[in-house]
């Protein structure tokens, strides 16, 4: 017996909106970063599932997933480097302390 | 795989060559010879610009992944010129004590983002577009955080990378839904599969949000002022002009090409986004004191004007958009050149600090004045013509109300642009910025920008020659 495609899509949609919610509400830069990773991973699931169930004769979706994983790894590396730099400057990584610039 | 395909992508190949030469030079050059890093980088980018001056014919390589149109080549040339001008202005800041050791990295990372924009412009597939987008935005965050010891700079970097990746994540979600409903990622095949079903509309909205962040259109503009203020001034100049210009071009290309069947939907979305962008950004710009923040809001509203070229959806709109980007680039780079040199010499950055600048630095004030006049759209300068063409393109399609709102906003923007001019020429100051001589490179770049602002509008050949390349996509 095979799972229906909808189950995967429900999970990926929940992940997407959990990510958006986390991005807006989290107060720690690392938690914000994790929320973004949730969004990117939900996209990966979507691509893999669409490819496997709807268009199994081509590999476009799988390749897109591979590239998206690679790029999100780069992005995490750069983001963490910048977060470390912030830590060196102000000794914590809370979002509320990143308020030197205000209108 | 056919390796001869690489030869077709001559713009990308020559840019990669420039990056590799600079990398080797930065690693193996002796401390003494590294003094000449800036001139060499400028000369190499100049050669690269000249080599690719003649627009390519339409090229398709790698089975449709890479698809370049003549207008894309024109856009790349404009971006090259902008990058060259930024390089000429950057040295004052880079030669300071704390950044001199990382001087080479600035040039290489900047060129890497430029390479990403090239791929974005000539993508023929969403995978290519996505990789280009990320190549353009991830290194940009490291540039924004380049001043390692300044908290503001690190803050700007963090804000930029988090919002940029959030936006591209949303964009990707949209792309995944498009893939799910059409079964392809090639720009050429997608329109046939687009039926306007609700899920495709949702996909389009997600996708549009992603590029809207990059362009800083209004509901997605929150990061712009903070990043522009915190990043080093040369990086801000690059970010406000090159990054925005390429994103505008790509948005237009994709809306025309891929989402052509949804034209009524995206025009109605864009309609309200343009009104919100121009109006809100203008209102916020009125109350800024910091010049970099001021120009951030100004650039948001300019992005709204640029979108007027997209909404018209005609060849005239496309020509108008590219021409507008060219003029906006010259004006903004001149303004940031002046801000950068004043900030470097005196550390002053607010509008009140510019009181009485005319008495001490008449030439800089003059450059700043024609820049601001051009941004506001006052006739003899190029900004007037670019606004005229883009308004005409939108009005031709019957968007009279939209053009009227944009016109009213032009008047509002005149008020805040003139505020800076008034500070420089009329206000008196007890402690004006003392008089100084800027270095040769900055002077040449400011001169080039001023000549462009004065010349590009009057010489109709510029607009006409851009016009001959429109619509090959």
C-alpha cells in the first residue's frame, strides 16, 4: 500500500507555515535561522513528492531538491558566521538587542 | 555535454576570468604590489565591459537552461558600468586601517554577486534562476557585514541574510507549486501549462513576494532602511543600484515570459503594490535625518517608478525600464559617491551636517545638487526623461489614475530632495564640513556620473539604441 501524495503535501504546508510563524515570532537569531530552514525543507519535500508522484519520467524535481539543499547549506554557513560576528560585538544573539538603527 | 556551449556565454566567461585573475593576484601578489589592487581591478572590469559592449544575438545554451536575449546584454553592460563606478569610489573606505587586509575580498565578492545577477538575467529555467538569485544574495550579506568591528554593519548583514533567504524560501515554495501543476521548470514550456487555477495563483503570489523582497516593494520593504544604513557606504551604493536594477529586469522578464497567461492577475497586484510603494516610501522619506536612510526610502520609491515600466507590458515599457535603471544608477552612484567621501573625511552623515557645504566644498555640492534634481525629475537632467518615458509607457496602456498618483508623488519627492539642496546651499552652519580635495578615482567617477546625468537625457541616441533591442524575449 502506498501513501497518498496529499499526506506529504499537508506536512510540507504545515512546515512552511510553522517556519513563517517562527520567523516572525522567535526572539533568538538561531531560532529564526532554524525557522528559515523549515521553510526551505518544506520546499524540498514538495519538489521530491511532485516529482515522484506526478512526473516520475523526469528527474527535474529531484535535481532541484539537491541544489536547494546545497544552497541552503551555504546560506546557513554565512548566516552563522554573521551571527558569531554579532555575538562578538554585543555578547548575545537576541533579536531585541539588534535595535541600534531605528527611524 | 558540449563544452563549446561555454564559448557562447562570453559575458559570464570573461567575468569568471576577471574573478580568477584577481583571486590569484590577491593570494600570490606581494604586499608591495597589492597597493595597486584597486587600479588593476578597475582596469580589468573596464576591459570586461568593453569586450562585451556589443550586444549578443539571442543565444540558447545547455539545452535551454541558459537563454540570453539582446536586452539582457544591454542590462549586463549597464550593471558592469555601475560596478566599475562603485569600485572607483570604494578605495577610500577599503584603504582604511581595519579593512585594508581584506581589500581584495571586497572586489571578488562583489564580482561574484555580479556573476549571480548575470545568471539570473539570462536564465531559461527556474533552477538556473534560483542559483543565480542565491549567488547574488548570499555574498551580498557578507558585503553588508564587511566592517567586522562595527555593530551596525553586523546587524545589517544579519538582517539582510535572514530576510533574503526567507524571501527566496517563499519564492521557492511558489516555484515548487508551479512545478507541481505544470510539470516543467523551463520558462518556455511553463506558459502552456498555466491555466489560472487557484493553486497557480497562490504559486504566483509566493513567487512575487520573493522578488518583491529583493526589489524592496512596499509590503516587503522593512529590511531596506536598516541594511542601507548599517552597511558600508560603497556596499549600500552597490546594493541600491546594481542589485535592484537586476532584480527589476528579471521580474519583468519572468512576468512577461512565464506568467504571460496570468497577465490580468499580475497587473492588478502590481497596480496596488506600485501605489503603496511610491506613496508610503515618500511619506517615510520626509522624516529622515540620516542621509543613507533617506536614500534608502528614496530608492524604495524609485523602485515603484521602475515597476511602472513592468505594468505596461509593452516594448516601450521595457525600454523605459532599462533606461530608467541606467539613469537611476548614474544619479544614485553620484549621490553615494559624495556621501561616501564626506563620511570618510569628516564622519558626518546627517542632513543637518551638510549645512553650508556649498561654502566649503562647492563642487561636491554641485554634483549632489544635479543628482538630487535628476532623482526628483527636474527637466534638463536625465531623471526627467526617464520618468517621462516610463509614465508615457504606463499611460499608453490606460493607467491614467496610476500615472496621476505617481505624478503627485513626484511633487512630494521634490520637497524632500530639495531639503538636502537647501541644507547645502542656503542654511548657514557654525561648524561646516571643512574643505577637502577628494582623490582622483572618486573625482573621475563623480565626473562620469555627472556627465551621464547631463548627457544621457539630452542625447536621444541612448534611449533609441536601447529601444532597438527591446522585445527579443
